């Protein structure tokens, strides 16, 4: 799409300008001088394009533009352009006259307008077609943009009908959140939801960012494409949908999506922090409801019950407000990172070893507010519902989780081999077996049996030897 060169052995802007004047492989029209104070070195990039080479010409500088010509997210260097000394009008093609180089600033342009006559409306490059399709640019490149919303980032996918050469980046973060594209018709950009690298904005569960598809490595013009991407994290949404909607500016698109929320799960941990499947009464355990880290969601739980394997006995541990029923048996939930935890001692029902825990879990955007639980004169907080003043209703977005654990008595042997654990949300089946044995034989009986067996073996060997000897004697007499 464009030619460029990099010169490393320069120290000042003037040396960079001189390298542009001496360039022979292509016509140098603009340079980017970037000094590196830490390394005490400078980089000089030479380009064969300037703002006049683009279809909108100098109008890009003279008229208001909602987007900056140079992305100012970070310091990129000093941008300068070549100005033809013998050119008195707008040009569609570069002049071969003497070249003067200087900084491309608005004051310098105003001075040029006063010294030389300029037409009222700048001309455009004749071979660039005008297109009414907002998904295509003046170069004839059409863009198919879609996004994927994940728990930790927004992924922007771009497909083009022609090879694209340039870069894609987040507006205002061109140095820390970008991807260079070298003659490709499929590429992507990952926008992180957290941190300042991509400057993704969030408000009320809606994460937004602005993505630029830029042909030139340095300048941004109206020929480039700008997309407003948006991910809406809704607790009631379980589907991912993509769409692209043009707004008043045909070069700016809206791309929205709604991600699928991560599935929570229940994990019961032992005192060593490892997942426990078989425990004893009184063991100290941690009941945890967790979702993956780094997601914009928070969770809250309520209506948690413990039930026997046969479901004949049910004990409520967390009520429909999210408060503990008996804090001595099952304390309140505490928020640890993106998880909810409650530390308790193992218990079981008299008629069943298996204890099944079941909880209703809901999502909220960001951190969930705890509910105040009044226990006597004390006031405690438990992460049981989203808002304190909301009526208690069971909504469609609420899901039910279950988990089974085997609790043994103090004197029971380990029966872990009796159960086959399938998954945390599936029923676990186990079968008891008893091996019945007769009275064991005494030591004397075993010794007598061994001696008898040995004598029988000796008698058998002697008998065989006798018959073999008799057969040989009979043959000799014949």
C-alpha cells in the first residue's frame, strides 16, 4: 500500500530531513523522527505518502475532524512533510521540483495559503472511486467487522475483500494496544477489559472502545475506518449476538455483542486446600461457589439447602435472603475475590452418608452488595442478594447448583472405593459390598495337609520309576 524506509544513524531532526532529501529508491514526502532518551538513539522513518496523496487532500487539516490526525495516546515522535517550492496549487501527483522540508503545523499552512493562491475546494485523486457503501473505503477495500465478548477481553475480527496493509489499534492507545497488518485479508485485535493498555471504558455493564483501521503508519485521515465496539454484559442474556450498524458518519460503525456469562460451580475444599470428596464428621471444610477470575461479573447466593442422598431429609443452611439459618452449623458467605466462601464443619444425616448441597446463584455486574443479616443484637453482612431493598423473587436468570460429598462417622473405614464420582453437578452412585467367609483353617491342619501332599508326590514319582525300570528289564530278556 505504501513505501517506507527506516534510517537509524540520525541524531537530530535536520539529519532526518536530509535523509529524506537524499532518498533515491522512492519519492520521500514525509518523515517521522522519534528520539529515544533512554538509549540515546533516534529512529527516522521515511514515507512516500503525505496528507495531499489521500483523496481528501489538505482538507483533512483545514476542516474540523472528530478524530485526531495523529493518535495522541502516547508520544510517537515528530511528524514532518515535504513541501514543493515550485508548486503554486493543489497537486494530485507529486512534483519533481525542489523540495523543502518543514513541520506540518496549522500556522505554516496558513502562511502557505497567503503566499500562493489556493482553490476553494481541493481536488481529489481521480482514480479513487466514490462509494456509498459505509463498509468500504475509497480504495475499494470492504471490511467485515465482528466482535467476540469474552470474560476478560473484546476480540475484534476483521475480514477484507482485498489485502489490507496498515495497522489496527485502539484510539488513544496506538502504542500499547495495536496490531500491525502486512498484506492480509484476515486479522484481529484483542482489547482487554481491565487496565489502561487499551483504555476500555465501562458503565453499567457496558464496555466500549473505539478501534481504528489505518492505512498509513503515522497519519490518520478520513479514508480510514473507525468503529465503536461495545459489549453488553447482561445477567439475563445467555446468547452471543453480533451486529454492525452505521451511524451518521459513514466511516464510523457500531459493533455490539452480548457475551455468555461463565458457569459457576461448587467446590468443597479440605483443610489443606484440596478438593474433598470423602470426609469425616467434624472435619473443617470450605464451601466455595466460584466463577473464573478476571470477569466483569459478581455472584450472590441464596436458598441453599443440604439434603440426604435419598432426599427424605432437607436442612436449610442459607435462607431466601442470603442469610445463614444457623451460623453455628453453616456460617455466612464471605466474598473472596470472585468467589463466595463459607467455612464450616462437616455434618451428615443419620440415615445417609451422602450429603447433597444445593444453592440458587445469580449474577450481577461488578461487585455484588451484601445483605445485612440480623443475628440477635449483631449485624452481619452476607453476599446473598444484589440489592437490599429489592423484593425477593426468583427470576429466570437464577440457576441452581448442586454438589455431593460423602461424610463418614468417626469409626468408619474409608469407603472411597465404593463410590464413582462423575461430576459436581451429577448424581453420584455407590454400592456397598460385604465379603462373607467361613471359619479359617488352623495352622496344624495346614501343616498336615502339606506333609500329606508331599508324601503323595514322592509315592507317585516312585511308582513311575518302578514301571519304567520293569519295562527296560523285560526288553533285555527278549
